[in-house]
C-alpha cells in the first residue's frame, strides 16, 4: 500500500515538475525575446543566429538540469550551485560571448575595430571579402584612398582596413545631420548613434568620421575632376561577344559608338557603379541600362533585347553582366549603342573605353 502511494505521489510530482518546467521555459523564452528586442540587433544575421542558438541551448540545459535536480531531491542550495555554474569568473555568459561589444568587435573607448590585412600574391578583392565575411564594397569604402572606385584591382603589399561587419565610413559635411546621413547611406538611426556614441539628441560635427553599419552609398562620394583613363573595360568583353564589329563611331549627331554582332551577346558593365535605370525607353533607346559611376560619370547601354541581369538601385561590379544585346528602339540591326557622359554631356568614349 505504501509502495502504491509512493508511485502515485511520484507520478503527481513528476507531472507537477513537468508543468512547472514548461511554464518556466515559456517565461524564459519570453524574457529572452524581450532582451533581444531591446538589444536592437541590426547588424549581422550570422551573429543573430549564433546568439539565438546559444540562448536556446542554455534554455534547454537549465530546464533539463532543473528537472533532474527536482527528481533527485536536490535542495535549493544545489539549485544555487547549478546557477553559479552558468557563470564564469562572475561574468554572465551572454556578456562573455554575446554582448554587442564582443560580437561586433567594438571597443567602447575607441569605436569600431578595423583589422589590417596586407594583400598577398594571388589575393583578389573578392577572396579577401569572402575570408572576412563582408562585401567587396565594404572593403572598398573603408579604403577609398587605395582601392579604385571603378575597378576591383588591388596590388600585392597594399595594407587594407577591414571592418568587422558590412557598412561604410562617412565623413560628415557642413549642414549634415543624422537624417540626411541616413538618406545618403541608407543607415539606421539607432545603429549610427550607438556605434558612434552619439546621444539621442546629439548631431555629429563637420569633419567627424562615422561608421554606418550595413550602410552604402546610393550616390558614391567620389571626387573625379576628369574622366579617368585605363580603368574602364570593354562592354563587350564577354566571350559570347567574340567577333563583334564597330559600325559607327562618335559624331556630332551620334552621342556614342555602335558595336554590332548579328546574333547578339552579353553586355557587361565597364566599371563599378549603381544602376540608375534598367528598362524600356520611349525615346529611341529601346531596352536600356544607365549606370552612375560617381563623379558625374555615367555610361549608357541601348537597344537590348529585354533580358536584364540588373535593376535600378542595384550596385554592380566591373564586368558584371547587365543586359543582352538586341535591336529594340531606333535600331536597324542587332548592336549595342554605348555612350559615356560626364556631367550630363556626351563625350567620345574612344580615349577611355577599350572597345
């Protein structure tokens, strides 16, 4: 009889413990969600997922340990001992491996930590970006005085600054405020203020250098006095364009050059930039693409067949495919009409673009 009563008691106790554990688990999860929402993570999906995995694993560990401790009759002192094991050196686990400062490589006193990398033989901008888990443009914008705005060429021996996450450096100009900087870089106000230690009502000063997490330059801040030479590539460099011919050059009444291939081929971006337009035009260009390279320099690609690899607002790298050659608009045969503009004025591309 006593044994039967003990079994019934144990079943009820286990049931109560299970219900209590479920309630505790739900409370812990809600608390965790609240903490994460307050932390305002807006930087890297990798670290979000890592932090979530750590917290989830910790939750399971605490819950299972609690159940085992209850069943074995562990007293409150044992529970406190278990709690003390979750910390190391009196510092909470989240602070050790998951705080904003630790995960993002931020030094509260000096700001963002940039790693220094010396370019080695065989390195490319793409391979370096992949190794550090950031975008090509993040490295470019952190090294504006070294890496070309137009190409991805780098040289052995260059020392590059590598930010810990994607973003851009922005030098504050006269008249800038946080909202204007957001419009230019696409940044987030909370991130900008937190990363750069700006108070809620504080505006940056002219000349300040800010790091904009996950930002970019919708209008590249490039000071180009003249059109550079030796940096652009042939828009028909793709192997599919082998055998193309030049059918007409730059004239007073023809603001570009015509490059033809009867079967068409893949047209490539001659330099890095932003796609200003990609679509149909009713002014004779047919399907066309316009790329803004900064410094008042734009390239136009006309008469595509309607096949696009890009869209307006997209950042493109030199050599990226943008459109397939066609004969739409005011066209008498399959060809690319290529134009180069500086400050809105068409110029002969022959000295600058090796077509």
